[in-house]
């Protein structure tokens, strides 16, 4: 056998081995690729690759779904944060009707006080610009007809705004804090402010040397047509000296207003000589109706004119699919009060039970409903009235 022949044989054998090792497009040096019987054709390999890709896509979809489920399961629980004062909750577009056939409409101001959470409360030609936070009620301005006369001059103040005495920046006047105690001023430190009054015939007048007072007393309103309610009678007074034109001496100018505030409702009675207002609540529009319970010697029963199911007059029952009871945790801390969802009717019901802590004086509780989608809130009121 010639050497040339042997070399050719060795070369052919080497090429055969090399071809076997690389065939089928398999996994390089895997065990399957090393076994000729298991090595597939190119078309089979493409099908396997496509199947693998499909499996990967399905697995990916399942993984994403599983991730979404985990995210839903591990979503943060709802946590209530108070945003408005419990004695003056506002909801844009709602109103209160009064016994003089007038209506106090509530509108979130989007003009002069845009972005500041200020609401315009309009009643009998007078507009109070008020803000309500978790801890404070403040007055931002007054529009109306406040008449002042002196030295043969008479004018009507149509717009009143407040400014810092030193910086001339527009400010608000605190009327009530959550820490304010009965018969004490809301602001312990005197407010250094001036007022600017737009008048009907004398232009804009500065009102200097402002003296501001705002105090409340607790008062039970027992003869309201609407029903008996506890309240905070808040009286605020703004007095100063108006700088008159034509070289005339300054003359006193003042504005005094009294509003009665009830938890979960707001202004249930309004008295103002300067604004020519004297009225009291008769009904609500766009807000939950009040529910009364009677406490007869420790035995509570729902009032005959009340309904245990929370509802909005003219609209119907408050739906638990649309709303949640936002402050339910705080309400659950009240041992005699029970507020539950009726899953059969998708509504909310309230009940009161006998308990050593059941109030023996006229008492109101605020119930806050929050729209699950828009986060808009509606405040309702449950009142216990003693019969003994």
C-alpha cells in the first residue's frame, strides 16, 4: 500500500468525522448533535426553533399575566387623608337651600384664586371666598354690597380683598383652626394686614389699621325645619379705617358675619346685617341626606323620617360600586356606630347600637364618600339626638 493511498484514506476519514460533528444545525457539541440518529434535517430544526419561540412567547405572556396578578394582589391598601375641615366640607357644584327661598351655591373658583383651593359660596347677592383644609378655614375675600356713609359721602363696597401690610401680597384671613378652642380667637397673634375695597363710585379705597376677630361657640340648633343639628357658631368681624378721597378724614369701615357650621354639612345657618342675610338650611342638592337617630334613655332607634341607606336627594342611593367610605377606619373606632356595605344592593347602610359611650347630647358624625375613579368627595352627616 502506497503512502499516497494511506494519506488519502486518512484525509477522507477526517472529513467525514468533521461533517458528522457539525450536521443538523443542532447545539454545537451537544450530546444530541453527536448522535447521528437524533440529528434532524434543516427543516425539522426550523420547526423546533419556531415552536421554541412560540413557547417562549406563551411563557412570556403567562409570566406577564402572573406579574400583573401579583401586582394587583400586592397593591397598596387605600389610606385616607383628610383634605378639608370637617365643619366646612366643599364639593364643587353642590348647594344648600335655605328657608328664605335662597340657595347657597358652592363653586371651585377658577379665576382670581385659581389653583388655591378657594370656593365661592354665593348667597343672596353676597359671595364669600373660603378655603377649607384639614386644619384651617380661611376667608380670602368678599363680594357684595357693603354700604358705608360719612361726611356726606356714601359708597358701596363691592369687592374686599386682604393684603400683607408689609409686602402688599394678597393673603387670607384665618377664621378657624382645628386647634382653636371655644370663645378664643383663631389667631393668637394679631394679623398685620390691610384691606383694599373696590367701591361703586369712589374707586379702590385702602382700609388700614385692620382689627380682625374670629371666635366660635358651640350651639345646638333645635328648631330648624331641616332637623336638629349641633353647630359651631362662628362670628368673624373685620374693622378698619377707610382712606377717603378729596382729602377727607378716614372713616370706619367694617364687615361682620356669623355662620353656623355642622360636621359633614357646612353652613347650616347664616346671619349677617352687613350682607342682609338671615336664613337656615332646609335641604341639600348634590350631597348625602342627613340621617338622624333618636337616643331614648340609652336605646337608639332611627328617626321615622330618616332612611338607614345613604342617598343623595333627587339622585338615589349612593352606589358602593362607584363610591367608597373614605374615613371608614375612623368611623369603625366609634363603638356605637356601624356603617356597612350591602353587597346585595351595592349600597351603604348605617345603624346605631346601645353602648355606654352613646352620646346623650346632640352629636354629629361626618361620613365621607369618595368616588373611586375621580376621587371627588361628598360629605354626609349622621346625627344622634337625645329624647330624654
